């Protein structure tokens, strides 16, 4: 049996807030809203799962998403409009990404990948 990535899981305190943000940010479709503390956001090529944490979420730098785009500035602006915050912009030859946080402070990167 082959192994594949089924979903990236993000622990969060507010499932509804994070569902709105990540479904709009990545054009994902959320599963039915229920109160089991878990929500799957389905996409054509990838899924993101949100899991309610019963304790304060910490150690945010242990895992993050890299989002690839051929229009970094436009995506950073769009995501900021959805509630994300810019942390820093890292630029080197061949490596250009913006570190951002979602509405609950989880970090992710918007990476410039021209010609996607």
C-alpha cells in the first residue's frame, strides 16, 4: 500500500473562524458544520483539517503550510483582507516567501513560485 498525504491538521480554538479563513484562503469546501470538534475542508488536490483544541494552542512553529503562488503580492493582500497578518518577508535569490499568521496566530508562508 502506498502512503499519501490525506490532510494537514491545524489545531485551533474557534472552528467557525478558522473554517471561514482557510476555506476562503485556499478555496476549500468545508464539511457540514457539527460540534464534534473536527472539520474537514476539502479541495481538489489537498485537504486541510481543523481540530478544536481543548487547551491553548502552542508550539506554533512545529508545522506550517507553504502556499505557492505566481502572484505573491496579490495573494498576501487577499489573505490580509481575510484576517491574516504579515510577520516578515524573506527575500534571497531563488527563495522569496512571506511569513504570515492566520486569525489565531498559526504561521504559514506565501512562496513566490513563478510559472505554476
